[in-house]
């Protein structure tokens, strides 16, 4: 499964993959010709989601300029 999320000048690629050691989520950031990635083993996805949800909630409580939600 793969998805892309464009954010400002960046494009984030999220890909759920598997290899002989198990499943993992690869999050790649593409800026121009540069690409960086992090790998999260499937066993850590629930914890990663929990922290991301907390970050989104915290961002919603901080006053300031907000980005429009993704369509």
C-alpha cells in the first residue's frame, strides 16, 4: 500500500512493505532531487500513531497560523 502527501514544497511518500524480517512503514521525504527516509517496523506503528495524534491535537491548541486540512 502506498500514499503520497504533498506539503508545501515537499512530497511525503508512505509505503507499507514487507521483507523476510516482517512488515514496516517507510516514510520518504522528497525535496527537489533529495530524498530522505525513515523506517518504522509494523510493531511500532500503533505507538507512532498515538504520538502523531497527540502532536496533531497539541498543534490544534496552539494559537497561530493553521494550514488548511488535506482534501
